[in-house]
C-alpha cells in the first residue's frame, strides 16, 4: 500500500494491549511513508511512551495516527488525547531526565527529543493532548 496524505486511523487506549496496538500501528504508518529504520524506531519509541502516559496518567484515551505532508515531504503524525486530570506542573513534566518511573524512563522530554515536532496541550481538570510528527528525511 502506498502512503497517502490524510490517511488515518484511530485506536482507543484502555489497557496494555492497546499500547502495543498503537505501537504497531505507528510502525505500519512509518513504513508506509518509508521513514528510515532509525526514524521508525524513534517514532515508535516516542509513541509507546505517550500511549503509556495516556493510559497510566490520563486513565485511558485515544490515539490517532495519520500520514501528513507539508508540501515538500511526508511524515507521520500521532495524536494522544485523554480526559484525565491534566499535568499540574508542566515545567517539571518537560524537564530533561524527569520520569515518574513507570514508563520507559523517557518522560515527555525524551519523547520530544525523538520526534521532529512536539506539541502538548494540557489543563488541570481538562485532560491532555500530545501531538508528535516525524518527517521523512
């Protein structure tokens, strides 16, 4: 199957099996746009951490994975959304090396370093949405 901008798929994140499914889906989309193996691994690793955060801290949520283009190149965008408690101390959560200890140990800052674009929208009591993009070089 060839990559096409706008192609997307959405998955619920309600348990550990869903984290695995999200990781597999991200890899499939990364292969469709022909990301290098290194960039596939970076994106899948970030997505795994973010899906785990959605489950553990957000109480579950949704992941949407899609192929995107900026007119010059294709990439993969993954969006993780939960309606959980939000992140009370965003500065701490984004600090290098900070992790709660229950994930891969990357924390949000590690995930941010693995991707080309990283956007985090959170508010206490409203939930969190994290959007990441990895572009084909």
